[in-house]
C-alpha cells in the first residue's frame, strides 16, 4: 500500500482525497475525503482573470488540506487544477500560492487529461459488474466544463466542452450581478441552446450514441441523485452507484429551474455553494440523457479525485 494525497481544484470546489492504494490489487482505502466550495472560477468567463477574493478562499482551503496531509503522513501528493485556472490570464498567481502552501506545483491539465482521470476514477470499480453494458459514457459535469469519455476498460475517446453549472449560471442567469430568482423561460431557452451546441461539439470526437451505460460524476449529478433518493441529509454511501431514471432527472431539473433561491436552499441535501448553480447543472445532465437516449444514470462518488490518487500510486 502507498499512502497518497490527491487534490482536485475545479471551478466551483476544491477537494482532497488521502488514501492507501495498492495498484497490484486495485484496492483503494479512503482515509480522508473532503470538499470546500471556493468558487475559484468567479467571474473568469467575463474577465479572463482569477478574482483576488477567489484566490484567497482557495488558499485558505489549501492551508487546511496541508495540515490534513501532514497529519496523515501521505508519501506523495498531486495537485491537479482544471478549467478556471487553465483559462485565467493570472494563473501564475495561483500557481505560486499553491506551491508556497503545499510544496507542490499545481498541474494545470488539459480537458483531455481531466477526462482520463475521471474515467479511471469512475469505472475502476464498475469493470467487474457484468450487468452493466459496455461501452461506458462517463460525464463529469463541473463548474466550468463538462468532460465526456467513452470507453470499456480504457478510454476510447474523450472531449471537454465549456459548459458547466457555474459558467452557464453566470453566462445566462445573472442580471446586474444577481442570479435571477427564478430564471425566465427565455434565460432557460438560451442556456439550453448553449448546452446543445456544446453537445454537438462533444459528439464530433466522442461517439455519444454508442454508449450503453451512462455514468455521472461531480456535485450537480450527486445532488440530483440525493434529491431523487429523498435523503434527509447527504449520504455518500447511499448516493454512490445509485441509479436515477430519466424521468426523475427531468422532474428535478424542472423543479430546480422554477424554484426560488429560498426553496432550493431548504432542500436538506443542498450544499449552500450549489443553491444558485444546481438548476444549470441539472439541465446539463438532462440534455445529455436526452441526446444519448439514456434511461438512467449510474451515479458515482468516485471520480477525477480517485483517478488522481491512482495516478500518484
């Protein structure tokens, strides 16, 4: 067993996994897994720069994670940064800050690399399940981008497109600095058109229509699953490998896009950082299911973070 730490810094959240990994057996023993909403991508779509307050929130989380990594004695650490820091003009400020705090340089990976990690993390446990048809289509709906990966045991094709729950919310649902509460029909239609255009782009590289099992990752998908399961609180073990039907996703997407901020915030499983962006995230998932004809989505709590850990081990 090798004790490793993987950090995934995305557009909306930063997450840590410390685990003991045995590459020979495929066993991963989780020691600590945590997530902090930092909104690193705040305003990046409009300004092209990481906001100072977003950097400070992210560095505060990094200091917390550094203490956990030291306490648990991880032998190797890998820090992967995704969409927001890849796009920003001032990403060197971000790189220097992380290096000072954690002693490792963040790897600002491409969307294709991001997709490879997501696929490994999501499917490593599923490859032995003979009830699930191949190939898998893994979709990782992030804050700034969504990754599409088709493969059996290994990746066959991958594509990252710039639609995510934060990017879609900021682009279509924010007026005069405030999220429309609830969105108008015209705003939803414009967002849907953007998502459909991104799906057209993804389909140029990834054979979406060949997929037989849809596997969904990240906070928008797991939150939709938690709502569908009517959980009184967020319970990872109930959500992991749950199967949510197209009808459930359609109903929840409609509900999230017509509810007020207060109504969404009152949902027991709703993380405060997802209240304003869950409508957009659910709509991305719905559009993917409609495009592929998927009757259900298999929800995975294991994703890019687990793929990062495996890559270190």
